[in-house]
């Protein structure tokens, strides 16, 4: 005969179940440390900044308004954007707390 007989290979052992989930666990760990944890840290810093707002602080809102805080309420802030011009914005709209004197340097 010209063709050799082909025999089936021995059955391979079952893979370790922990090794099957290892790549998934590693991806989740990377996702947590690269995205979730830094975002939680930023949210915590933002919350503490909003709680520490007081009259006279210079801030920037999410809409880009730059002004000095004239009045602080539980949910709203009176923001003086020009002399004798006060607008009311939600506290959550304030994104950045500026160092004192920033507004005078800009004008």
C-alpha cells in the first residue's frame, strides 16, 4: 500500500479553569486602575472643592463664565461676573477654583 494509516492523536488534558479566566481578570484589573479609580478620585476632589466654596472665591463655571462668588447657598451660588452684575448658577456648574487675584490679572 502506498498510503500509511493515520491514527488519531491522544486526547489532550482539560485546560486549567483558572487559566481560562486569567486574561479576563487582568483586563478588569487594568480597567479599574486606569479608568475607574482616577475618575473616582477626581469626583472626590470636585465634591470637596464645591463644599469648601465661600464668598470671595474666584471660579470658572462649566459654561466658561469667570467670576467672584458673592453669595453661597446650599445648591446655588451668586456669581459676580462684572461690577454690580450677579448671576445665579448651580453649585455643580462650578468646575475650577482659581487663585485669588486671577480676575484682576486677566482684565
